[in-house]
């Protein structure tokens, strides 16, 4: 689905799995965009809101304790400038509508 992270163009390798998964998380949080060109997960600094995929809500227990766990995960994989903002300012999470349409990569 379009709201999911992209599919990796190579097979996952057990020897590099952690590195490969971290690369995909960074890409999904920092780079990947929707069909209208907006980032799939993005920090709105003016509103102090990190708008993220509904996946973070559905699987919140995988990211840690509630919103704080999700924010810690986002901070770990965010761009340096977003990470700096997250460390300085209290930010809340807003979950975006999920786009189930086909991801035609």
C-alpha cells in the first residue's frame, strides 16, 4: 500500500539485516513521499506535530511505550534537523489517514 515503506530493491541478508532495516526506516521517515509529493511522515515544526503513518498507531507496542516510544523511534531515524527539533521541543503525534491503494514502485 502507498502508506507503507517502500519495498527494498534487494533481498534482506541475515548478516546485514539490522543495517538494511535501519536504512529503510530512515528512508521512510526522512525521504519517501506520497503521490502528491508530501513526505509520508513529516514534522510540522510550526505546529509541533509529527504527522506519521497509521502504522505507528496500529503497531505502537512494537515501538515502545505509547507516544513516547513512537517519538523515540522517530527521533532515532529522523534527519539531523528534525532530531534536533525533537530534542528541544515537546511534539505530539498525529496519525495520518492510511492510503491502501497500490504502491506501484
